[in-house]
């Protein structure tokens, strides 16, 4: 189904949850290794601020990944230990690892159901074939700039920036703009 910009903004206006893939979306998709074999991944502070903006606007956030390497869990712990979470102002971020293929869709579906959120009220950002089915299910499908073409073709929103380097923030800015949220008024602490 083809949608115009106004229709896509209408979908974004009604979102209650946004779910992000890990590698290629939250992280760049590259792995750095030091001489001792220690692995490192890169992510953007602009994306982290965007996630806080979603949460401050009352939108639920979760991450789901096939990989269970500890990186996504560490980011989730950081987000879930913010003062706004400790005080009960924001709910915890959902973090789901080891979910491969259809498991991603089932895992996110269960998370949404327990929160009373319909798929039509959920955005999902993914970049590769492991995200294909869940992107087809989400109300607002989104991809970072470097996503595979087959993924970008089925998405309603394609970020201008790459995963791990501002793509999440591009989506957040679009969603909050569609909702009419003045980001200057958000309590980000």
C-alpha cells in the first residue's frame, strides 16, 4: 500500500511505542577489535537523546536483537538507571536479545500486548532481512539510510542518516513533529 506524507504523519501521530533493532540501527553495524580481541561497538549520543525524548513524550521504547553479546543489555541498563526511571517518571526500556527471525515478531508482539498496545500503534526500525517480517507488521516501518534496499522498499520512513549515527534521531524527530510535540518543553532528566 502506498501512503503519502500526510498519511504517514497520521500513523506517526498515533504511535504509543517504538522498537529498534540493535546492530545497524542503535549501533553502526561495525565491530572494532583491539589487539587483545576485545570487541567494541559504536552508537550516537544524538540517538540516545532521541530515545530520551520519546520517553519524555510518553512513548514506550524497546530494543530487540538476534545477538546476545552484552552490548544491547549494557545500553538498556544505562537507559534504565536514569533518574527519570528511578523516580517512576519514565517506564523501563524493554531489552530483548537472542530473538531470531519470527522470534523477534513474537517477542515484540508479547511486549506490546502486555502494555495494551496494538501493532498499528508501534513503529519498528530495522536494517536487514532479520527485520523483514516485523517491519511488515509494524504500523510505522522505518529503516536507516544504509539499510538493505529490500528493507527500504517496504518502509514508510527511511532516515537520512545511517544506523548508529543519527538514524534513530531522524525517526524520533519525525514522530514528535507529527505529534505536535515541542521538544524544548520535554523534561529529559
